[in-house]
C-alpha cells in the first residue's frame, strides 16, 4: 500500500474532468485519474455537438425555454439559466484552445461555425466538429492537460472508494493499480467526474459506459442522490447485433432524417407535431411502441433524401462506420434501436458542483445539477460539463478548507475474486434492468426487479464481499447498489414524467413536481 497527498484530486478524465483540471491548474495543483483514456468515458463518443446560443437570431431565453419543456416540469430553472448563460463563453474558451469546430461556408449564416439542430431545440444552436464532436473536444483538452506543469495525470489508478473522516468530510480516494495494489490518495478537495450509469443496461450507445461507480462512492459518504429513475435511452443506436455499439447522432434527424416503421412509413408525425425532432423521451418511447406493436427488432432511419455529397460532408464518421458494416447511408435506410445513453440523475450538487458532503464535488454526468429534469435535451450535456467544470474551478480557486479529524477505516478482504461470479452477476443485473427498468416500467416489473436485485446483492455478499480489492468486483458492488436505489426511486414516483413512463400511473401527478432524493440508507429499508 502507498499513501500520497494531493491538493485537488479529480477522478475521471472526460470532458468535465479535463476542463476542470485546465481551469483550476493555474491556482492549485491537480492530480487527475484517467484510467484507460482510449476507450472509457462517454464524452469521447458524443457525436452531435454542444448546444449554445451562438447565432445572432437565437436567444438565451429560447434555449432556457426549450430545456424546460424537454425536462417535463422537473428542471431547476436557476441551473438551466446558469448553464445556458455560460454557453457562448464556454465555446469561446474551446475555440481559444483550438477545438476544430466545423466552419459554415455560408457567409450569410451570421456565425462562422455551422450550427445544426437536434430534438427539442427550436433553433439551430448545436456547434459541432463534423459528427465526432466529443472526440475533437477531448483530444484538444488532453493536449493542453498533457503539457500543463501543475497537472499530474495518472492512467494507472482506478478509484474504488472515497475516504471519509469522522467529521463527515471527504478526504480523498482509495485506488487500485493494474496489479490490484492499494493506493491511498489523500486530497484537500476531491471531484468526481466519473460519468453516468448507462452500464446498468445491456444495450448502450458507448462501448464502455460507467455503471454509477462515482454515484455510489459519494452515496457511501452520505451524499444525496437525485432523480435516479430518469435514465435516457437515445432513440437511434445502430441495430448491429454482431458489432460494437454505435450511436447514430440526433443531428441526422436534425438535418432531415425520417424514422420509418413496419410498412416503411413515417410514424412520428402521428405522435407529436415536432415529429422526429420531438424530445428524446417521446421519440424513444414511440420507437419502442412501434417495435412492440409490430414485433420488430428495430425501426429504420432514412436520410437518403439529403443526397450523398451532403451526407458524406455532414456525417463522415457515421457514413464510414455504416459502410464498414455493409450499410450505405446514401442508398438505404439503416436499422436503429433505442439504447441506454445518459443518466439524468446522479449526485445532487449546487451550481459550483458541491455535493452535500464537505470537500466532495461532482461534475458532468455523475452529477445531478437540476439542468436536465426528467429528460435531457440533446447536446446540453457537453455544455453542462463545461459550465459546471468552470463554475467548480471558480469555487475551488477561492476556498481551501482543511480537516484533521481521524479517518474512518475501511475493512479489506483477502481472497482472490471469482471472475465467473463477477461476470454472471453483472449479466444478471443488466438483464433485470433492461427487462424491467427501461423505457417503460410497470409496478409489477419494478417489484420483480427489486426482488431479483436484492437476491443478486445477497449472492454478491455471500461470494465476493471478502475478496481482495478488485476494480471489477468494486464496480459490480456499486452497480448492484445503484440499480436497487434506481428501482426504489422509480417505485416512489407515482406518475409518468419525462423518461419515467409507468402505464400503471400514466399521467403527471403534480403540476409542481419535486425531484426524487435518495440516500444509501434506503437500501437498509428495502
Ligand atoms: C447525439 O449526437 O445524438 C448525441 C448527443 C447527445 O446525446 O447530446
């Protein structure tokens, strides 16, 4: 075991973690944990772009209003306005760092970079780098982080738990290296930027999604979690049973793509006046219904009418990926299905990313800031990463607090973990969540999920709890407990709203709904 001392410890190296590191590093020393930079983290896979009010014909109030509508009555308006207000400055910052956003060749457009549209947005306000915006942003931020003298990046460590003291402060993190050796990283301030919880589901839009590890590490210290029942399914993941998960950006619909059902007919115009550009909860549910009603494995997305040249120009990554899977976007509709994409719930924070635990912060998808409410509007998430990373940096630059209270000890196991058991329980967990806690959830299905997840937790405790520290075993433990809290939150919400749709209570229950707040102690009660 090693013990080391750090100033600001950032756990997670996606858009939020990297942006915070850069913004705070001139004032405080940063240690950034970024376990496997090539694959992990959802930011890298974000295709569409970043929503911000950039066009002279757009308006901050309109972006706020669209976000509130998409969030189906559950957004915190102060968080929405805080985020939207910072859009133009955040984009100017990224441009100053050299993010290669796609220019608009049309001089009459009023803004030098191309702005696309996505579901729920009443205007063109998505700035993008072709159809691989996340990758362009991450690579640019990584380049700057890599050369900053006050930032140390550790690729070899995975955090498995946070360290608490008897005063209730967060004091750093316990980490494992690639040989499962324990490293205790003490920190003055600890920031979770660990991503969401889409990994609780079988089919996801990114290859290695997080499974809520950061949320549960915070909950173990007593942090409040919020809105866990609102898991977003992106309407259009490529249906490709033999291939890796691949997102088909909402920008394809933004540039005119149609969804086609069983008879090759559009079905969205009959469901919502915004048709294919309705908010994601509505589109994903409509696709799910179309598939259920007609016994389909997928529906189709048709963008042929845009023409081959425009398709190749706007969507080079998607075009190339589809071609590599034998599909020509310019000549045939492509098969698509909804897949788990984004967790609207997470660790509750204020506008500086502060959680309810002193000296613990959360930014990016792990956090629940109030911006998304019951359903996130497309491309608001990278904006949230930037806005809250910069807000958190301003806060951390001004405050230093110390605690010298004794640390709370962590018990440590010794036996080697069983890989088969980890794989079996993980599969069972994802099957339960996908079958019972997905786009539509019923009272009976949620009760069944609660029972099955409690059984899986018991099996975990019986077989794995005494094993040596192991990142996969720790991740599974966090995932099982978060899944149970998600089900508990879903059972508490006696209405359908946004991404939470329960036919046993199909309507809004309340004109002024409250977010659902939950603590780890709810598991003891269930
Ligand atoms: C997309 O390109 O459709 C994904 C972007 C997002 O989820 O905001």
